[in-house]
């Protein structure tokens, strides 16, 4: 299958998943995850009309942002950000999906003040409590919430999770549901509305959409067809 076919296929599956639960495809931002794709494949995708691109390594994002300046993609950082890379990354990205500690949040808030920016960030949550995953534990996030609400220079606009790998995407449905419920709980407790839910990858993006994802992050099914 070509990238063009894979691309139409994913767009079609997003539309169908939306239709199943009475949502509009325009409510779901499709981020094409290009971390393993060669630059030619990224260019092909841009030529097909894809604008939102996701990279997990800040260094590769920065290099590609420079290379693709003319095409002006909308960049999403979806992987771990070290504080010492933040200064370089902040002006390049539209959304950081993967903020995983209060320390990083506070560092970004200070940098945003200094650089006169208002970065949009999501908080990564380790819903399933997996050892190997980054992210806040739900209890940790609740405990830090009043501190997070005070970060005046950041637009904390939602939550992100990575579900555990599963053959059957139904297995991850409860994980996505818990992320949505945690969002509802936090939004009800204070001023932050948290409209964005970034959940769903190649193996489970349709379940993510059915459970309320506003952003899905899809890589391998676009470039390898599976
Ligand atoms: C790699 C990655 C994705 C995309 O995963 P695929 O299974 O290739 O679609 C999504 N989100 C994050 C955080 C990733 O690191």
C-alpha cells in the first residue's frame, strides 16, 4: 500500500469512528507521527494535505522544523522533554503532549514568561500505572492540581495517555475512559477547562475517538500500513 492509500484509509477510519458516536471528524485532530518516517515520506504526506505532525525526540523535531520551514507544518512534541531542551523547542511547537512532572511544568512556565510565549501543553497521565511509562499517576496529578492551576504563563489545555499495547483494542477502552473521567473531575474542580484529550495510536485510535479523543497520534499504520 502507498502512503497516499494509507492516508486516505486512516482519514476514512477516523470519519467512521466519529460517525459511530455522533461526532464530526473536524472535532478530531489527526497528528501524523513521523518519528520513524524518512523525510521523503514526510514530504509526501504534506503534499497530500497533512498539516499536523508529531515527533517524539526534540532534536529530530527541531531539525525537521528547520528543514520543512517553507511547508510550515503544525508541530506536536509527543515524547519526553528534558528541561535543557525546552528553550529550543518552545518556539517551534504548537502543542507539547508529554509534560510529565511539576518540575517540568514550572520550568516551562518560567521560560514562557522570559520568552513572552504562551505555550499549549497537555499533561501525560500513566493511567494504567505501567512501570515503563512516563507520566503522572492520577493520584499525583490530583495532589499537584492547585499548583498546576497557578501556572499563569502556560495554557494547560488537556490530558494525554499512551495505552498499554494490546492485540485487541477493546482492552484499552477502560484506559481511555479513565482518562476522560479524570479530565472531567479535574475540570469540575477548578478554572482549567481541559478541552483536549490526546489518546489513540495506530492500534487503538478508533477506540480513542469513541471515548472522546480530540487528538489521535498515528504513525506506523500510515507509513507501514499496519
Ligand atoms: C510513536 C508514538 C505514537 C504513534 O504510534 P504508532 O503505533 O506508530 O501509531 C503515538 N504516541 C506516542 C507518544 C508515540 O511515541
